[in-house]
């Protein structure tokens, strides 16, 4: 079986959907499925620096990724995703469809411009979609419904990564939906003990990720524990500008920027806690399950997407935006090693539910259920 996975964003600027699709392709490959990702890529050079001032990863993507165009920054969901909008990208995608002859096309964020919407229109085979976003500030859902809502009729199977994502998508994309969560790869071993005492944050420096809340809390945590805060994914220069503008100290803060998959796993296996202070707009706690896989407890905001994943057996949930509650929870767990270890062990156990191998098997069942009737109709 051959599956084309369509992502409307750029490989060069990593985010949750890109990571999801990358793991999806690799997990399907382990089951014998030939999976290719169609998405954007911004190669190194002057034009990329002009269009994208923030740090990215511009090396050539792996062989299973088929780049179809450059991206531009488009504000959406209190974030700044890098979306492909050029007409040339649609022509390239049509040629890829003709050349690759996919059995199924799996489209992420189906109403996002322009790759996802075009894939709904042009895919010459059954179409599966996955909706990731949640919240009431998703401008492209009502706009997409108005401009190309008729293409929802091309969708053969609908998936949402969480109930909040389903509730947001259903009025615009139709239904029914099956909820299949974001997956995670499980390291072979993860011991909740013997940790460094440090705290990890994973995310871009965007308002909804709550980094200013964490930096405001960190001054007290660092002063009282000597722990270090390891920032992963946030552009170091942007963090320095944030600290200068808002008067935050970066004492005890390590700016790591983008890390490879293996480097991030090493960080999580060494750390004592994950801090996830997002303010909202998170449809699923992807960073939380990433920590769970490494037997790492979490201190996270009590928002819908996170509360559906983490409970008191995995860490502590605090009111979003409350830096004092965040600092108090971090201090409590850093000071209570037996509790921290117990939470880490429970988190590792919970991660099995989100295993990519388990999720990939379900996806193959869905694809086979669509391909076989389509083949029968074609033969008739």
C-alpha cells in the first residue's frame, strides 16, 4: 500500500503537526506501508533569511519527504505557522499525485490553505483527514468553509487528535470523527530515578505557549533549588529579546534552540520535570505524552487539551497564566523525590496508550477499509 501524507506547513520550521506526520510516516513504514510526506521546505539562502527571520532547520529533508514549495508566515490560532501558498506548489502536488499513484491520501488540517485544500480537490484516491487544532480563534475554519467547504464531500474518513479538536472541526468539516490521539515513540528504557534536577520546556516562543509565565516563575525556582531550565524549540535570539523587553533574568536558563529527535529524547531522559505553561489553544498535550514516554512527570497548565492527557497521577496541573502557582508546583516536585519518581513511573505506563506502533496499526485498518471498496468499484 502507498500513502501520501499532506502537510500544509514547512519541514524547515518544526511544530506539532510536522512532528506528527513525520512519526506517522515512519511508523507506517515499519508496518510495510510506503508512506511519503508532501509539504513545504525552505532551503538555506538569502530568500529564506528574508522571509523567515527565526531559526529553522534547512537541511534537505529525508527521502520520504517530497518538498513542493516555500512557505510564508501566516498568523493563526495565536501562533505563526509557516504555510505554503504559492500556485506552483499546487502544480507540483498534482504532478506528484500523477507520478506516485497513491492508494490513499491522508491530509492534515484539511481546511488550511493551500496544500491541504488543494489535496482534497485533486487527490485521485480515497481521502483521510486529521484535524489537530482546537479553540475559538481558528480563522481558517470559517474562511475555509466559505471558500472550499464543498470539498468536505471528498473526505472519506475523518480523524481528530482529541475531543476538543473534534468539537472545533465538526461544525466546519462535517462528521462523524474518530478520535485518534497524537502518537509517541517509546524509548526502550526510561528510569524515573537518577535525574539531573533540571526542568525542560518544549515549544516555540509564541504567546500561547506561556514562556513569559515560566520565566517569571523561574527566578524563584532557580534561586531556591539551583535547578536549570532547559528551553527546547524556542529561538534563542527571540528569548533574549523577550527577557530584555520584559525584564526577565536568564540566570539558570539554557537556550538550546532546535534539537534533533535523539537529542530531545536524551534531554527528557535526563531531566526531572517538564514544564508546559501554555495559556490555551492546545488541542492535545503532545509535549506531555513525549515526556510520559521518558518517565518524566509534568507541571502543566490546567487547560482542556492538557487536562485530557495528564492527571494527578502524572504531575500537577496549575491555573494558566499563574506564575506563582507554577513556581510552587515546580518547587514541590523538585523537593519531593519519592513522589516525583512515582509520578514518572505512572507517566511511563500511561505512554503505552499513545504508542505510534499501536496508532499506525489502526491507521492501516482505516486505509484498507477504504482501498478495498474503491478497488472493487474500479473493477466493476
